[in-house]
C-alpha cells in the first residue's frame, strides 16, 4: 500500500534559514512576547500572533516554531542565555574576592534578571512572560507543559545558596528558593507595569532603588531563622533542620 506523503509543517533547520526567514522569525518572537505579556500565555493563539505580525501565511508561526511550546522556548532562548552569562560573570567576580556571602549570591540571583528592565529589545515583556512561567512551574495553574521547556541552568547558583544558608535543611531551602523566585519575577513584572505609568511620583519608579530593596527582601527570606514550630514540623516530616534544636 502506497504511503501518503507527510505534509506536516516542519521547523526550518537553522542552517537553511535565509536572512528574510531569520528576520521573520525574530519579528514573530518579538510580537509573541509582547502579546503574552499583555494578554497572558493562554490568552494568545498562534493565529493571533500571525495576525499581529501581518503575516499573510496563516501557518507562519507554526512553520517557524512547530508549536506554541516551540515558540515559548524561542522566547526563552532569546533572553536566558544572556541572563546566565551575566550571572556567571557576577559569581566569578564575587568568588575572586573570597567566600561567597549571602548578599553576593542574592545579587547574582536578582540583578541579571532585573537588568532586563533596561533591555529595549523585549526585556519588559520577557519579565512578565517569565513571571507567568514561574507560576506555571510552581503552582501548576496553567495547562501548559512548562516543565518541558529548557530554562537557564541554576545548578551553580543553587549550590552557592546552599553554602550561604547552612541553617536551612534541604526541604526548607527548596521552599524558600521557590518563594524567592516568585517574589523576584512577580516583583519585577509589577515594577515593569509601574514604569509605564508616567504620572507616578519618582520614588515609586526609581528602578535601582527597587532592585536593591528587592534584594534586601530576598536576603531576609533566606536568612530568616528556622522557628521551633517549623523545626518540629520538619522533624515530623522525616528531616531534621541542621543546627536547630527541638524544644
């Protein structure tokens, strides 16, 4: 029996892309991250992105990215490599000064992302987009398979945080890291929206002040002592908090 030809749309290999194709792909990514930031990831379809980009081919987005998941990954790829490189640069710089302190680790955690507020090439949109993905990964409130996305590696940062917070047992460390990540992206997303409101008084839109205050909040989150009640509950759950006595 003769097999029917495979007419499924395919993502064009990187090596075969023409300058026009590369430009179209970049435009689609820029339009998509803006629409996702404004309407929410679930509130935007590939068709919406095609229309906003002025594409005559209604399958253009599917052709370039294969699926909505592929488009989400393309947005991440546009931004996270720079964030990771900047984070490693800061960690290298701080490690050259001696053992890492908690404020230094938090600076490396916060600032590479916060710098996106100064990135005119979709930085604000990326922050709001990433805040939605963080909610997906931590709260599972969306039906997107966000866990399949390739996000910036955090092994080095996680190891540095563990070293800087010896008073936290691994379960508490994981929970506080999750809370810190939500605070980071939700806080930056809110500040991004605030920056668009030009009539606000200057202390509210002082971005450097906001970033420093955000870092202070996250330092406090990680450095907070483990209460006896939390330590007791941790022991009941089958783990003991290092350096914490049960009273």
